[in-house]
């Protein structure tokens, strides 16, 4: 059974297949209006979402399928204490494929172990957001014509930004990609991510503290918001929330063909005046998300029918360790539900398979 829990669950060839299918859907939408007729998508959203949930819903409806599920965990049996494992065991009786967003990191991975149908991670805490990554890749390919030999600036919340982590991993598998990491010290890319990129890929990256310093060299600027919901310390959030704001003055230093991406929602990190700049691609990016999710749903259902085996490029090498260590991350699914404490070898140490934290 093939799932999409992390971006690297798909090979580069599989990603290219999905992106090409998305472009064919864009060009020939009538061909796909009944492609998933008789199939049901369950959207299990334990955390608020506008774009991602509606994008999945719209994608399945445009493929001729139907949608069930919930947009608020409080309206489901989760409020009675039902576990993720039990929820998906129930949902598999009613649906053919699941899209799950959860505030606990690793929840979609747990779901994939029990669902028996394809599971798509629609965002788990600050861990990963692979369908946003596919959206980003499709947008880059449509806007720039390629996914290699690009300089990409990632600006804002690089610590908690699951979209940043996912896109960096995906781009690290393409030749000639350079990343410029632009953030305050408090929100810099986590050390484990930097180590992973340095040791496991050919991606070049450097850190800077000022947006103006990076602008002239960028092909793509990927802006992110500072996520208040990820902060435990409100004072720390207030201190860094306005660290970077993109405005027309800063855009003057950018290349004429640079594009600006943003996973949305934005707060104040992109001034409204930038929306009128043709280089602002973030609303085009939203529409691409629907098409790439159409391609993904169609492809995973097709692979499920073919019993396609799980063949992915792992971030961690084996062996695994089960229940011998404890994850210290309170946002990890293993902190609140009865799951195997699963760890994978990462370099010279271990990392939690659900959230990538180092064990105690």
C-alpha cells in the first residue's frame, strides 16, 4: 500500500509522474471528470484549515468522487477519547482514501499503519506537509520551467515551518539547487535539518539574517508566517512576529523574473501592495494545489488497485528500535496515544520516527 506521509515517500520519478499528470489535468479537465467516480475521500481534519481541506474536497469532486469526514475533531468521536488508530479502522469501512491533518506530529504515520487504504498527510504539527510540497513543486515548474539549478530563499519561520522542511527535502534531490535561509536566530532551521541536508544531499545552503542581503540572487522567494499556534512562550512570539515583511521597496532589489511563493495564510509578512506585482505567484500557487491533489488522489487510488509496493527514498537508514527509548517532544503522537515508540537510525544517533526528535 502506497501512502504519502513525507515528501520523500515518493521517488523523483514518481513526483515527476504526478506533476505531469497535474499539468495534463489542467490542459484537459474534461477527461478527468469521472476518473474517480464511485470512490470516496475521507478528510479527517483535527486542526483548522481553509485552503488544504477545501482543495482536497474540490479535487475529489472534480474527479467525480465524493467526500466524507470532519473539519473539527470536536465534532467526531475524538472528543470521546478515540485514538487515531481506531478512527482510521472505522473510516476504512466507509472510504477508499484518507487525507489527514493533525496537530500531533506523526499522527498520519500511525494512521497509515492501520488504515488499509491510502493515507495522505495533509499536515502534522510542525513536522511535514507533503501535498503543499507537491503544490510548490508544480508552481515552480510552471513558473520557472524547471526544478533544478535554482536559488531559493526561505524567509520567516524556518523552525516550525513544516512547509519549509518538506520543500527543502524535496528540492535537495534536484541538481544545482541552492537555498538561502533567512530568519531571526530564534526561528532558524533546526540543527537536525541542517545536518540532514549537509550529510544526505548535494543541496548548498547558507544562513542570513536580513532579507535585503539575499534578494538580488534569488530565483524564488518562499515567504512564511510566524506561527503563533506553535509557540509555547507568547513573549517569544511577540518578539519575532514582525521580523520580516516583504514590501514593494524590497521587491525593487529582486530579479525581474523572481517569483514569490507563500503557503498561506499570511498575516503581515507580505504587504498587500505586493499582490499587484506579477512576480507574486502565491494565489496561482493555491490553484495549482487543487490540480496536484487531483493528480495525487487519482494516482494513489490507481496504485492501490495495482497493489503497488511501498518504494520510497528513506530519510533514515535501518535498523529500527522499538519501545527502548522515549521521545521527549510533547507534540509527538507518541506522547498522548498508545503507539509503539518507534525510532530510526539517523547518522550516529536515533530519531523518533513520528516527529524526528532525538530520544531521551
